[in-house]
C-alpha cells in the first residue's frame, strides 16, 4: 500500500509542476540577454530537433497546430547581439525545453525575443525571460519600455 501511495505521489506531483516566474524585470533581463531581436515566426522546427520523439508532444501531431517550442524566426530588427555570430541569412532558431515554461509560438506571430546562450551555444528563451509578442507598429513604443533607465 505504501508503494502505491508513493507512486501516485510521484506521478501526480510531477504532472502538477507549473512554470512559476518570479517578478519579471524586463530591463534587467534585457541587459542580461546575449541576443535581443524582433522577428516573425516563419516555421516551427520541433520535429527536426533531437529528442522530439521522446516527448509526449510527438505522440500526437495535432500539438503543433497550437504552436511549437522551437521557432525559426525571420529577423526584422536586431537590438542586441552580433549578426555574424547568431544570425544566418536573417534567420534564427530559438531553443526551449519542451516544458511548462515554454512560450508557444505560431507561424506568423511577431515577437521581441530576449535570448540567452546555453552551454551548447544555442539561443534559448522562456516565458520568464521577458520575451513578448506585439505588432510591428507597436515596436517603437514597446522597445522604449525595455530600454528606459530605472
């Protein structure tokens, strides 16, 4: 009986984990980010990423109809970072972890992405980074709020 309770606690405890961000200070996150850019999602690359077949999402392709975790962006504006190092032909792939802290990206959406280099050299973001979706006509107003001095 004790074993059953332990198994249930582990199972339900692990499925109940949620992403929890402490206060998101976008100015601080902007300063800490390795790369900041504004771009449009042009493709979702989840299926081509190593480990896809090991995720729960791979069991049902309809997951990708609602968005993906590994977007390919067409870069519209670079705010921070070296173009030669991170951007190929004005495109950039953003990595996440297939976790509850992932941003769900859809083709056609535009985002200001605050990205960080991981230990493998991939650019990563999450909903706790301060990345934000907005239309190009709101770009100037929104970027000002990221750059204002505290």
